[in-house]
C-alpha cells in the first residue's frame, strides 16, 4: 500500500494555504467596508451640496447655515482623504496577502505533484511485480503440464 512520506508536511502546507486564504478574505472584507463608507460619504457630500444650493437661493440666504454647511463639507472632505489613505493601505495589504496565498498554493501543488509522481511510480512497481508473479505462475503451470504429459 502506498504511503506518502511527506503527508504531514502536505497537511501543514494545506493548513497554511487555508490560513492565507482566510487572511485575504479578511482584507477584502475590510476593503469592502471602506468602499461602503466612502460611498456613504460621497452620498452625504452630494446631499450637502444640494442643501447648500437651497440655502443660497435668493431671498432665503441663511449665512450661519451656509457657514455650518461649508465647515461640514470640509470635515467630509478630510474624512474622504483619510479613507482614501486607509484604502491605499488595505489594497497594499491585499496585494501582499494575495502573493502569500499564491506562494502557499504553489507549495501545496509542488507536494501534491510529488505525491502523484511517487504514487504513479509505486503503482508501476506494483504492476511489474504482479506481472512477474503471473509470469512465474504461468511458467510453473506450463512446466507442470509438460511433466504430466511426459
């Protein structure tokens, strides 16, 4: 029966690959959350622009409300810049984790191919051994039949 001597190492590499996959999923989830926050900020900025436009309407100009809206617009812009920086960091981390996953997957594939080659070599040796036994049995049977006939 075939037994792959590096099966423990293969299991460790598979576990490592699964861990890298989970790490990448977490980073992708963080990116999705940041993108969602960015979209909410953009929506809020759009609403603020519309509100400012209404406040600037002729005859109904509320200077305090306009100043407040302008200050809030600056806060939103700063928050978007901060989110953009965070997104850049998360994307760099995603790229790093993707590379780690690719490397872990490559290591697993190398061991799996080695196992397949060793299993095929084992099967070939077993087949040759069985064929040799069948040939010996056939030879012995032939010799016995010749002895019976003589």
